[in-house]
C-alpha cells in the first residue's frame, strides 16, 4: 500500500477500533507509535510523514489534511478542550482496509494499551511518548513551538544495542 494512503487507512483503523472514543491527540500519538514500531522492527515507516517535535509532542500537518479528506467517514467533534475523532455517516468495514493480520496485531496492541478517555490513560500515553528515543533526542533542546525533525531510526538503533547486534 502506498504510504500516502496508509495514513488514511491507519486513521480509519484506529477510529474504528476505538469506537470513536479517540481524541485527536491520541490519534496523532497512535500514528506516531505505528510508524515508530514499524521503523523499530522493519526499518521502514508505514506512512510517508516526516515526523517532527512540535508543542511537546510528535506532529505532522498532513494528519489534518487526511482528516479533511476522510470527512464523512470520520468526523471531528469538540468536547470541552478535546477534539474527538468519531465514525462518520459513511460506513466501512475493517476488512476493506487491506491491512495484514500482523500489522493488525501491532495496531490493536496500541489501542489496547493506550485507548480510553480517562485522564490517567492520556497522561500515561503522553509520558510514554516522551520517553521514546526520537523525542528524547530533541526534548529540552529546542523551543516548544519550533518544528524539529524526529529521527525514528533512533528507536531501531536502541533495539540493536539491546540485542548486541
């Protein structure tokens, strides 16, 4: 699957698997984790996003572009300070997304570990994201509103060091 289309596919997958109980912040972090884990284990990202650190977390503006493109299949609603990403009026089946069983396993584990609307879940997710190698490499070295490129391969390097490869 083309990396550009994979972004939209991943968004649909995460929204469906969380039954629409997904904040935009969670979605961005889930997408980051999906790319990070793919790089860690395969050396290649799933999407073509050039992730950067912005406002204390991973980000890329193409996520907003993809959400607009998926309007109808997913909708954004404001609830207090949070933007929720929910299923839209145009239904779809997970099977039509063309995601392999092995990738589903990885994505489902992200959902199982980090999905939920409790404050503790969100806090734990953000704390975990802040300990990933790409974030640690830039955190505290730049102004929070600077867009600083993230090197996802740093996570793979840590894996190789741990395995003494």
